[in-house]
C-alpha cells in the first residue's frame, strides 16, 4: 500500500461504530415505517433502482472529489519540482495556499449539492475556492456561512473558476452552454454529470474539448447485489470497500452494481497533463507531477513501472523541456490510448492508483475517528 497514511481496519471499525447508520435512517429497525413496507410485491421488484441510483451517485461524487484533489495537488508542483530535495516528495498539507484550484458548480440540485458536500468534506478544499451558481442561492446558507461563493450567474462562475461541474438536467444543457461558451478559455475544464449526453455532443454545445464525463457501466445480472442505500453519500465514502468499487481502475468490477470504465481514468490522466501544460510545465516535470499527485509516488515508495514521455508523444517529440501538445479529451475518451493500455496492464500502477484514490477519503476518516473534525 502506498501513501503517507496507513491505518488498520480497527480504525475504520471504530469510526463505523461511532457513526452508527441509524443516525441516517431512523426507521431501520421499525419495519412498518420503512419505505418498503407500503410496497406491493410487484413494486418491490423495482427496489433495485434505489440501490442503483445511490451507487451511481456515490461513484460520481467519489470520482469528482478525487479529480479535484489531484488537480489541486498538481497545481502546487510547478514550484515544488524546481527543488532537487523536494522533487520526489508529496505535498500533503491542506491547500489553503497560492494558486489553488478554483472550482465551480452550475446547478445545485441533488447532484450538485452532493458534489459540493463531498468536495468540502474530503477534498482538502478551502470553501472560498468553491463557487456555486444556482437559481436559488438563498437556500444555500449552510454553504455561504462557510465561505463558499453562491449566486445566480453562470457567466460570472465560468469566468472565475478553472474547473466547472455542470450539474443541470439534460434538457437545460443547451441553454447553459449557449450562455457561457464564449466565456470559456482553452484551459477551462468542463465536468458534466449528464449521463445521457455524449462527450462529442458536449464538445459541440460548449465549443471546447477539455471535457471530462463520468460514466457508469450497469450490468443487469448484478442488480440483485447488496448495496446499502440507507446511508448518505458522505457516510458511504467513509468506507474503504465502497470507495474501491468507484475507482475507474478497480480490480474487481464483476460484483458491483455499477462500475466505471477505465477510459474515465485515462481522461483524468490527460486532463491533468493539459493542466500542467497550461502552467508551462515541461513534459518530464508534468509526468513527475502526475506520478506524485495521481499515483501517490514518494521517494520512499518509488514507482518502477512508470509512465514515460513516449506513452504520450511520438519519439521525435521527446524533448522533455517542451510542454506536451494539448490533448483533445473528447478524442481521448473514444479510444484506448497507449498510456491507458499501459496503466491497465501494469499491476504496480493500478495498485498505486487504488492506494492514492482511497487516500483522498482516508485522511478525513482518520481525522474524524480521532475527533479532529
């Protein structure tokens, strides 16, 4: 296992005991008051939809939180990598610092609000670095009281942040895109949660190709698999076994109600490199930052089977001081790239990714278990 924090299962057991799930479902032991008690036998057959919906929401929030965390850490690497003494070390402090990643959420309904909660809980994020544009900002006092910017102005939002989560209904996408597209820059990242709209369509709507779109594979044969949908999403992400199922490079996807294709993780890799290029970081510096931030590499636990420049650029373009060419994330999402193939086939890289992925949530689990949050 990689990463700085290594805590045994007793810690998780203690936390779970401390936060009994009955706090989120008061009807758990009162069967006649539970939602299922009023259903007919035919209606009960559709209960898998609740589990599936909850699993999708958990996956979406986990991946969004991880993505923000690695981008935030990656932004700090430009100066960090200039020091030979620091080059192989991680940046582990909270990101209340210079050049923080500014994040925006358009639409704060069920999905948008859940992402906001998870970013502020697990994402090592300063609330003032989060902006939310919604039709009813007055209902978000619980966020504004913490310092989050909440308003009803999509243009102001995309003009103020670097990463935009678009969490509106598919029917509203065209209107939002038309409103904001001329204010997006080549470095703006659009992260759209609408599952029914393709990346290619989003590129057409927003006029940019720096698009990340989460995906979920749903297998009918797994609809009867056990999934605890009685807990809220924040609580679910405090469980290692749950978080592991949401990873795009999960080792066992056959037993999950929903799973994420590896290509989503591949898009995150290229999005990270695009960000590094926008900061003027050379190819080798970008890859070093990638291994540190995304795979949790340290000087004590180096990765031998590393991604190299030739996995992303032609050999004739291997000048490590130059920035990588800008990658079209939409095209990346539609193919199996050399880099993605490398990650999928490398046990070392997949294990490193899994460890770093859980670390995002583990740090908060540790602090909460010892009453520090």
